[in-house]
C-alpha cells in the first residue's frame, strides 16, 4: 500500500522558489577589491538565474548536456549553480588550479557543450582549447570588461547572454533523479573521476546542512563561502544559505588571507567555511598585521579537508570563534560527518572536549556508515578497531561517470571511501589515514595523519606531513616533512615531543625541516609527489626539490 | 541524464538506525504519576521497536495492513510509531476522544486488522466492537496490569507479544512511497476523512522540523510532547526528537495542566508543543497554585490549532519562554508554515514583533503555497488580498483514502485547504478563517478569527468564539460567545474594546457571556455545534445548552 501523498520532486528550482518569495530582500555580496563590494538581492539573483536558464535553452543547450564553469567564488558563478540545472542541464564545475592537460581530460570526459569562464581564465582556456576540446560549441565570459581578443569562438559576454534571457522563465518540473551538477575528484592517483549529482541528492544534502547541530545556518547568518565553488558545489554551502535565506558573501577573484580578514570585519561575517590552511593563513595575516581587527561577529569557522589542530581551535577563541569540522568527499555531495558536541559529553575536561572536537564527527541524517576489516568483516564501534570506512546514503555516488574504476569503489551498495578510520561508541568517526597513506611497519599500521596532527600541535611547527618510505627490515618507515614557524626548531625537539605521545616504533626515522610542502589543487598535502620524489632520488630527491633550509636526517 | 547517486529510500527505520547508534544512551521518559517516571534509553526503545515489528509479522500482519492504536502519549505508543511501519504495515492512530460510532466508522473505513490499545480504553473498545468491526483480527493491550476480563478476542498483552519478538529483527528495505501511517481528520463537517502518509513524506517533514528557524530541536533539547499522538503523528515531533537525539518526554495517561507544570519542573523541559488551550490551562494552574514553580528551563512553547494570543505570549515571558506557532493540518503531515522572525524584521517595535508573531509564519522548505480568489485567480502577496490557501509539497496529501471527497479538495496538483487567508510580502501567512466560518455580511467578509483573537486579547476574557448567524437584511451577522476571566466583564466593555480595533459593521450584534465553549475532539472551538444549536432554537438554544452565567444579548 502506497502513501497518498503528492509526487512532488525534490528540485533545486524549488529552493529558489522559496528564496525569491520569502527572502527576496536578503543580500548576496561579492568582494571586488579593498573597500568595494558588489551587492544585490536574492530577488535580483533569481531574475538573473531565470534569464540564464532561458538563455542557455536559446543557445541550444538541451536537457542533460553538461555546461562547464571555470570561475572564482562570486555571484555570477552562483547564478550558474541554479541557472544551468534549472533548465535540466548539468553544471560541471572545473577545478581552476589544474594543468591545461588535466582540464582538457575533464572537459572531454564530461563532454561539456558550453564553457562559462571568468575573464582572467581566457589565456588558460586558450591553451586547453589548443589541446582539443571538440564537444565545446560555445564559450561564455563572466566579467565586466568587453570581450577579449581571442581565438575562442563562438564567444559571448555573460551579461549580453542573460540580457537576452527571460526573467520570468518557468523552470520545467524535472524528475528528481535528473542530473543537476557534476564534479571531478582531485585524484591524487590516476585520472580524475567524475561524480554526477542528482537534484534529489543536492536538496537532501542541503536540508541536512540546515539542521541544528551542524553549521548553525539560520536565516540570520552572514556567511562567507571561501571553499572553492569548483570543489563539490562549494561544499553545498551556497545552496544551504539560499534555502535558509542567509546573507551570502563571496570573496571574489584571487582573494588573499588579508582579504578574508577584511571581509569578515567589513560584512560582520558570522560564519565561514574553508580548508584548514585558510584558518592558518588568516591567523598568520592577523599576527603580522599592524592593525587591530574586529572579528567578534565570527561565531563559526568550518575548516575542512583535514582535521584542524587544537592550536588553531584555541587561537580563534580570542574572537569568540568556534572552529568546527566535518568529513566528506566529492562522492558524498560532500558531507558524511559533522562534528558537534553531544550534550552527554559536554561536561568533559577541556582535554576531552578538544579531543572530541578533533574527531571528524557523527554521520549526518540519512547517512549510514560502517568500518570494514581487510577481510570484509564489519568492525565494532569501539573507538579502536580500524578499517576502511564504507558509506551509504541518498547523496552518495553509486558510480563514477563512464569510468571502469566504479567497480573498485562501489560494491554491495556501499561506497568504499579509501579512508581508514575507527568509530567510537557515540558514532564519532576518526579518519586515521587514506588506505594508501598508511605506513605498514613490521606488520603493524602507523597512521601518517596521527603523526601529522601531533607534529602540527608543536608550538614551533607551522605544518607537517608524513609519508611512508621503503625499508628493508620493516617494509615501510615514516618520514616527516616539517615547516617550522621558528628557526630554532630542531629534530631533537620533534623527537622528544612525539616520544611523549606515541610508542617508540611510531617515531619517524627521518625528519626534513623544509620551507614548504607541496599541495594538491584543493590544498591537501601532495603525498603522491613526495613519494615520487623519494622513489626517484631518495631523501636527496625531496631535499633538492623542496629548498631545504635545515637537513636533520638522522 | 540521471544523477549517479545511490537509490537509497527515505525510511522511518533509517531514522531509528541513526538514533540507536548515535544517541543510544539518550532517554525517553514517561510521566506515570506525581514524582514517578518511566525512563529508558533509545537503545532499549530500538530493541523493543524491533521486537514489535517481528511480533506483528508473526501475528500475521502483512505489509500494507493497517494496525490501529488507541492510546495516550507514552513510550509504548511511540514504539508502535516505528514498530508498525518498520515491517511495512501502517500505523493508524485513532482519536481517543471520538464517540464509539465515530471510532467504528474509522476502524471499518481503514480496515484495521489489529488494534493496539491502552488498558483504560478497553470498556470503550468493547462498545465499538459490539457495533461491529469485522476487519479486526486481534487486540493488543498496552499497560502493566494483567489482561482484563473482556469479550474482546483474541487478545494479547503488549508486553507478552513483544517478549516473543526478535530484538535483532532487520527492517525490510521498502519503497519510500510505502504507506507508513494513517490518520483521520477531526471532521467538523461530515464523516472523518483518512490521510495516508508515506515514509518519504514523514522523513522529509522530520528533516524540515529539525532545521534552524523552526522548533529549535537540537540534540540537547528535552522535549515534552503534549499534542496527542493520535493527531497527525503527534505533529511529527516525536520523529524529529528521535532523529536529532533529543530527550523525549511523554505526559502519559490522562495528564492535567498541573501534571504538565510538574513535568516541566521535574525534567527541566526545554521545549514543548500542544494546543493553545494547554498554554492557557498551565497558566491558570500556576496562577491558582500556592507553590512557586521553577520553569526557567522552558525556552520554547509551540502552541497550535489556533493563533496564540499576545496575552499568552506575554504571560509566558516571565519564565523566559518564547511562545511560537505554526500552521498545519492532517493533510500536511502536518506542518505548512512555521513562525519565526526574519532578521530584517527583528528591529521592529514590540507592537510590530507581536503582530508578526501572531501570524502563522512562512512556509517550511519544500512547501509551496498560494492564495486563490473565488473565481480561480491567484492573488498577490500584499498582506491584504484574501482568498483560499492552496498548498503543494511532497508531504501534502494527494487524495483521501477511499473517499469521493478527494475531488473537492485535491485539484490541479494543489490541496485546497478550506482556509481563507492572506500572505504578506515576506511570505508570512495569516489564516483569517475557515472558508465555511467566514461571515458574509452585506456583500463583505468578516473574519470570525480576527474577532476571536481581538476578544481573547481583552484582559478579562479567557476565550471567545464568533459564529455567523442568519440575518434577513445582511445575510449573516456575527455572534460572539465569550468566557470571562473576571465576573465584572460586560458587553459594553467588549463593544468598546472592539470599536477601537474594527470598522463598526464588524462588531457582533450579539454577545453571550458563557461558562464554557464546546470544543472538538482536538480542542478547537466546535462552531458546527454552536451553529446547530442556534439553528434549532436561536439564541435560546445556545443559552440553554451552555449554562449561561450572564446573558447580555443586545
């Protein structure tokens, strides 16, 4: 027996319906340059979204076609988030930081029919176009300048295109399983893999993020979206702000840490989200600034990509800012877990509370998780048993787009995350490592992430990464690469610091104190590159490449 | 092109999965008698839910079959909320306050195969059974006593039944459109109409209620569920508390206003929901109590069924309690609107803020609304244009169960609520009246609800209702029935009070100051009964029936 309920689909266009009626006078603000902002209302936004949808239909974009974007975080990019899927097409956000060859691979693999790009990206798109992107039938340039002199053709100004659109365009009623968006993984190994999000998945994820015990995304928030909009729909934050009617602020083109600080003060930002490194860079900017900054409005700073250190959590408390975290991935639209403090645990010691806040949190509603041993057995939630995390939800990918690697990762109705972790009795997940980054030493596992977090907590350490290097006796041993905040930092300091926290055999054999650690295009430590440097030329390979300032190899 | 997302259905059993893993140690508490409570954990609850599901399967309850409940608000009743739909059957909550003939109609119309009832309801069920309920194959009695001596057969003790069940029972994976629950409207005219809720509708409604700018239902809440669990799934509050892991408190059997006050103090209740009359009765109890009550924990009191008066909002502020409201109906699972204050309006004068809080609020996410004129035109959201409210959402009924009246109410993909209202430019709905309760006077409309709210705001008035009575000259004219809080209240007081607020022709021609106003089984003013009394014997008919204390008919 079926329920007798309306068969209303879950569509992104219905989130827009809500906002243009209830929150039409609330604002979307984009940082242009020091002291200058673009600001308009959700009512204006909605009209331009409708114009864009109808203009794309006029341009011949058919339902299901992919329209790529290569752009910074700003109001026009957000218009494409709603305007492209509004008519039934798919918004494919492309990572701006990739090499032309990688962008070419992604555009060709997705079969993008139109590319909507920022004006400062034109020279790069020209390189990509020269490599060959045969599916692309048109280019659209977002910006305020006239069209550039370019071989890209046909090419349109975004503003001209939507000026021809219809601000009363009525969005079609789609099946909720219709593809709305697409994003490729950052792919630390192999070619990027494409994930295709349905309207249903995105609406459900939005609803979860708007709940209590998550981001605190209420109508009264003023939210700064720092996470790149090319990365998993900007962590789905813009959609959540839209549905809730929160004021949404974008940092615009090529923002610096100083810009973020300025924006928080100018706009009285109450919440923001970005990679852990954003929180660190803003701290460093403030420390080195001669100015006093009033950031007292900032209540929530969601730092992701890796676990924020206790040091960074404590530092931000001076402004009354609570650093929160979660865990997610491109395959999960993106959120899997979010960290909030269960009331039964809220009376713990400060040590306990920080330890809890450094966990990746509990699964969000609709998300099921389990950890599996190497031999396929489900492990207990005892906070110790470690295995690969498997997840299942209506917003988890069932397959990669046209990719044979689907069968490696999606099996038996679960997505195998490739992350190793444990789950405590209250359901808090701790991600210990990527399966491929675990260090297998003498038949035991060493978590590179645990070592990294411990090293990052040293007062003289800015950041640290740990990789496995081959070892004849133990199979693998850890090597630590550390960026110092203080030139007096020595290997002995680090050894002593770790010795208090870990068994002897966990302590890395080797430490490199370096100027910088290479990062991937989404800001994660590029361990793949470090391992490649080591396998080519051993420790020297890394040293030569990383402008070593102090070599303290044991 | 479809998204490549897992086809995970939205099921009530998945809310339980979440809670038993993340919030297993949180509590469900039921008031037994003064100073005494039953308390157990969500882990215990989940095991008993699984036992119940498997026991019902053993008893021969097949997927899609309706299992009726006639019970108070307590932990066992909540177990049936999850346990019956867990196996694919449908929990049909039956209004305890109906006459045996009405219960018989509902049980036969739904075709209930099993009835699960409280032990104190047995004498009433015996009467219903004598009238004939042929579909019922078994009775199950919830309570702590031995089985009563009864002709009802076969009959089982609930505790014996679930003792035979399997606490590790695995819930089947159902289609999310599967019926989960059923409820009949309270039907102020004609026979009750059946609404059948799908798992999808209930999960989506639960997600909406858990969001910010609604009830404030976070994990840390201690929530008292006063709204009857036989009425639209207890306003869906128990499901929301379950998903969020909030502590859930039930008032148990035959609770009084004094019991509610006692429970709030004992359990440090942070939020509660009930009919407007509950807030009034609790206030009256406290006023007449010689004891000091500490109700400072109570932050949120959601009063529904009608608009709470400003007087009751102000009264509860002494405890720091915010009285909130919404608007919904059996056909909407139930919530349509919820009232929260948009930040752009938060700086208004106290007058403005109270006026805003007395509106029924903005539509919740996924809910679309519009107001329609008599001749089928959509009216503007100007805060003045009044018409019938039409609604559309994934949790709105598409039909009544086996009922030809479907075609009157569900047309063109919209549910026609039968409520007349207007919508302001921020999307706040004001319900002015039931279409059938509007007073048509001289070609104009008079809102009985506006008059009632104004009368209820008079310091000497406890409650008031206004009905239309036939008038030769004007077609209809308003008649007010008022319960006084102070014996000095006179008609002249009321006339003067209304004259400041309404045009002259809105003022009722006649006022009756009475001891009581008849209510429906869900606590609304029974205007149908008042109109019937009037049509039989005019004003005298009402007077004779209502034990008039002071007759001030003009």
